């Protein structure tokens, strides 16, 4: 595994830790008549994101690398529209990062990592679609 792939995977763990926390707090803090469907949805997504962090961490551990425990910036608060916009932005950032991971894993010939991130990418694209449709 190349150092670049390790770095990208560490960034991925940090991103997943952040969005898991961000989404859970948005679940807790969402208020208003429109909040129940959002709160339910974002709680489920938060749990899925934590599972992604675990899966990536296990792959890093396979290579003898200690996964990071430090998340990237977590954005919390605001009204529902601001929360959803922040969540959509986080998903778009994650999707961009995962395309880089997949490309690098492919270059390195790491089929297992590439397949893992392709599966996670599919879920992230679904999350982005869910947030996007809430804003429309």
C-alpha cells in the first residue's frame, strides 16, 4: 500500500468520524414541524457513516496502520435548511475524496480497497441524493 493511499484512507476515516458526529447532533438538534422525517433519516445515515469508519479502519489495520481518531471539522447547528446544506456539502466532499481513493487503490493494484470504497461510495451517493431532495 502506498503512502498516498494510506493518507487518503486516513482522511476517509477522519471524514466518516466527523459526519457521523455531525449527523447525530443534527438528529438531536433538528427542530420544527418538518424535523421528524429529517431527524429519522439523519440518525440512520449517522449510524451507516460510523460503520464506514469501522470498515476503513479495519482495512488500515490489515496493513498494520493505526487509524486516526481525529475527525475533520464538524458543523453543527442552525435551522433545518442550514443543517441539510451542511450535510449535503459533507457528502459531496466525501464523494470527491472516495473517487481519489478508488483511483489510487486501482493504481496500486489494491483490489480489495478499491472494492470497499466503491461500495461505500455508492452509499455516500445515496446519502447525497437524500439530502439534495430535502433541499428541493
